[in-house]
DNA sequence: GATGTCCCATTGGAGCGCAA
DNA sequence: TTGCGCTCCAATGGGACATC
C-alpha cells in the first residue's frame, strides 16, 4: 500500500469546514510604522514554484495533462449539451477513464508520476481487499470531483479575465427582480383601444370629484366591470397581448442581465 | 535572521438555473 | 426529478514584504 505522502484528503467531505480561529491571514491589523500598504513594492515572481497562494490540488504533470484538454472541455461546455456521466456522451465519459489510465489511483494528487515502470505498476495495482476497494472508490470520486471543479473554474476565470468589459457590463446589469405580469384588468385599463372608454365611464359616474388617491381604485373597478362585459374574443385578445408584452419584458430583462445590447432603440440610446 | 502582517492564488461547498 | 454547469463567498496556505 502506498501511503499518502503529501497528506492530501482522500475522503470527500460534504460537511461545512469547521470554523477556524482568526489567523494572521484572516485578521487585519494596522501595519506597523514604516512603509504604508501602497508604498509596498509588489514583486511578482516568474518562477511558478515561488508563486504566492495555495498550491492547488494537482502536481505539475497532472496540471499539464488537464490543461491540454481544456480546449476540448470548453468546446463541450460551449455546446450546452448536458449529458449524463456514464451515458457515453458526456465529456467526462472519455476524460475521466483517460485520466485514471494516465495517473494510477494510489499516486497522491500532488505527487509526480514516477519514472520507474515497476513503481508505476505497483501504484496502479488493483485493490485486493474490500477495505482497499472502498478506499479506491473514495480516492477516485474525490479526484473526479476536484477535476470537474477545476475545469469549471478554469473556464470561468478565462471568461472573466479575458473580457475587458466584464466588470463594466456586470455593473450595468439590472439589480431588481424580473418584471411581473400585470393582471388583465390593468392591461385593459392602460390599453390604447380601451382606456378612453374607461375615462368616459369615470367622468359619467362623477368620480372626478372624489379624492385623487381614490381615482386609481375607481378606474380599476370600472375597467374590471367593462372587461367582464366585453365579448370572449376581446377578453382573449387582452390576455394574449398581456402575455406577449410580459414575455418581451422578461426577454429584455434577461438580455440586460447577460450584458447583451438591448433590442429596444430607446434603451440603446440610454 | 526572526517575526509579524499583508495579500494573492486556490479551494470546497452551497445554491440556483436549466436541460435531459 | 435528476444532476450538470455555473456563480459566489469564506476559508486556507504560503510567499512577499516591513520591521526589529
């Protein structure tokens, strides 16, 4: 049995990470006297081994292997064809077996492939006990989860960092919820073909002398009554036009959320 | 050189939308 | 209904830097 030299987790943990006490990294304390934060000179290292931050889950060899297949993953993701893993049609159906063939399950994620063929064979040795079989299942599932997350993140970070307008477009996205469909009676009330009729009734009933805060309520009452008296084909027309208008409003909201240009000339001018 | 602090890169997990 | 893909956020590890 090959021990996990790099101490990587071999069990998938679904529970939330235990809260950790504040560390130097999480607690911000005022800088000591001397150079301010802005005065500090950032020195970016070209040496990947000396790069700041978390070193990640994968060895350099594995990263290279995964990176090679990133364009294929991007093409698969762009196609929006969601296929189940195991269906034989998913990107993962070919990638994951290839990965496990290239990197033996007993080799810790952060360890490089050994050059010695004998060691390689030993690392790929199939489990002999139930215990080992369970361990292999966990290791394989763990690795596959990490691989899928890795690809998703690579794709996301590429999209956001390669598009210079991403931040600006994001800021311009609508903050509110999607527009709601107004009731048919409200649509009827504001419809060019019927609003005059409502106004006539409003005048005829002498509602204009009522307090202005009551006007909207009274107009709605009239519209409700008039709509009820309309023939079925008119009521159907109102319903379909209201649905159409709502669908258009939803489409515009979605486009704006995605940062797409509006098809509405007025909105474009703004 | 040792120590303390900052800050970057990466991660896991939750939650949501949507296609199958 | 299921589960994949995506997004967001807090946590983590560790190099860079300033100070003593």
